[in-house]
C-alpha cells in the first residue's frame, strides 16, 4: 500500500534529531510537526522570519502580525525569535538549518529538483524554495512517486524548469525511501506491502537495488 | 518638518513626488506587514507604469492587488504571486511583466541595494531559469551566480511603532521585508500604528534607525488575514 500523507510525515519525523532546527515546506512537510517523537525538541524555522513556530492559535490568540510561510496564522513556541527576511535567508543560505523538508514535481538521478513552475499551466513562483535547496545540506523531498496516470516523477532528467541543480540526496515518496548518489537512485526502503518490482516499474531514472530492501517501520 | 522630525500630516504628502514609471520597493509578506494606506494612496493618485519590488502582489481586492485593475503596475519583481486572479490574467496576456526572484535573493537584493553593494554572488538559482544571462563563478568548488542589488525611487514600509525621528520598531512576523525595503528607497515612506516622542523608544530595541526614513505617518490598519487557521481552544 502506498503511504498516506500522514505516514509520509511520520517517516520523515523518524529522521529528526533532538536539537534540530528544521524548515518544513507547505503541504505534507508541514504535517511532520505533528509527529515529533516525545522527549525530543526541535525548533521550526518559517522563512518569513520566525524561528520557533508554535501550533495554530485559538480564536482568541489569532494575531494578523504572526503568520508562517504558508500565510497561515500561527503562534510562537517558547524560546522563539523573529527577524527580517535577510536574516532568515542568511540562516538558510548559510547552511545553519539542520533539516529541510519540501515537496517537488520531479526529481532526477543527478539530484536536480523541479518544484515551482509548469510552463503554460502553473506559474506561482518559487518563494523560498530555491534558497532552501541551494543552502541546505540535509534535504528530504516528499512527493508522490508517480502521477495518477502512472507517469514516474523520479526521472533520468527533469523535464520542468529546475528549482535547484544537484542538491537533492534523499527522496521519500509514497512508495519508497530513496537516496541519490553518483548519478543513480538507490532504493533504501519500501512502503509496507509495496514490492521492489512495483517501485522499479514506476521509477524512470536508473534505480540501484542492492540486497534485501527492508519495509519502512512505523 | 524641522530637524529630524519625519512626520507628515497626510497620505498625499507622504507619497508626494511619486511619478509615472518609477520603481517602488515594498515591505510585507503576503498581506502581513503591508503599507496598506500608502498602497491606497498610490491607487488614488493613479500613478502608472510602476515597477513594484515586493515578495507578493496582494490578493484581488487588498494589498498591491488593488493597483492591478487600473493597470498601474507595469512590472513586478516578486518571489510568489499565486493568490490573485487578475494578476494571473495580466501576466498570461503579457500586460504585466513578472520577474520571479527567489525570496532570499529578493531580500538580499534590497539589503545590498540599501547598503551600497552593487551585486552579490549566491548559489541560489544556479542551474535554473533564474541564472539565465547572469555571470557565473566558482568559489571553493561551488557554483554561484551574480545577482544585482535593487534600489527604488520610493520604498513603502509598515512598522509597528516609531518615534518622530523615524526610528522604527516592527512587530512579530510583520517585520519580514520591511527593514530591508526601508534601506533601499531614495525616499522611504513609513506608516506606523503609533508615533511616540524621541527618547521614548529604547535605543537598544530599535530595528531600523531613523536615518533610513524620510517620511512618517500614523495610520489605522485593517490587517487582513490571508489564511485564518485555528485550533480548538479545548485541547
């Protein structure tokens, strides 16, 4: 069975470490905040200028001056700080954020990522995504492995305009956890009940399978 | 105005001198921390052919979006523009020129512009459409592109508090691009929720020193919320 959005978030959360500063993109990455293991402290960076993002406010706590990068009203966690956009991206570009999680339309065997534009169809802009992929060393891309019509999104070469070149090393899809190195995808784990063959079928770029591939544990 | 007193008495005075085809740098992220009354004054004035430098372009009926129906904006430099139907129409039809710029690069362009640095190298955008036509250079084995700084004829800024000398304090995430925009305008106009006397703000707590501010006005704000997300209070 392909992973649900919640399971994707849960699997990413297993990569968190105590004391991590983490930037979570919009969508599935945001859900990761719900699965921080108990006893572990992580601080969430929101690139509009907040380190230490808290949960959504109650009706009484709503403050128009306090939002996250998805423009949602939020609160501040204990120990939070606020700053301007240049400082925020100094953190990101300077490599000070321990883990970045974001979505994508396509990823390829050379670690290229396309996530911000579908020419002629969707032109919303890259927001902070280009800075995040260029600045972070530890990035996990979360995405569906293939389109609804079975077209692979893990490619030998991205077809859409790139968000970043050669910057992605880990991809978690609804079917597999994959590492990118030396111009190839390497299958690390598969979703429970998903066979290696199914993953091969839906991976257009070269995929290396070495040994027994374990199922993800939840 | 006398000495360091930056306070002006009307929005008309605040935006005096704005002419067609000028460049305006705007603070704000989404609808958070935008100079809503200065934008309204630009709409009232009807100035056209503007180049707006702003992370976003508002929504259809609020923020910079209100300048779209009368075609006041010729070009926008922004990182994310996806919340606005009229914007999309004008962009697709070619009536509006859009220069998509990564958010961190946009912030740094303003910062550099205000700091007298003409351009800077960044890894952001290397190997992407953003790099097209830009100088590339390698430092310590990594690839970078040269990004020019931005300055504006005007900057429009929203702060929380100011003293009459234009020393500014921002509030929470409404700070965003505002302190950077403030440094990058030939004429920087700031609207605030409260103006106090010089000496009333703690010098250690000032985010933007008054040297960057030319005009200051106190306004009232709608502060519209784009995504109202709440949790139930019983949790």
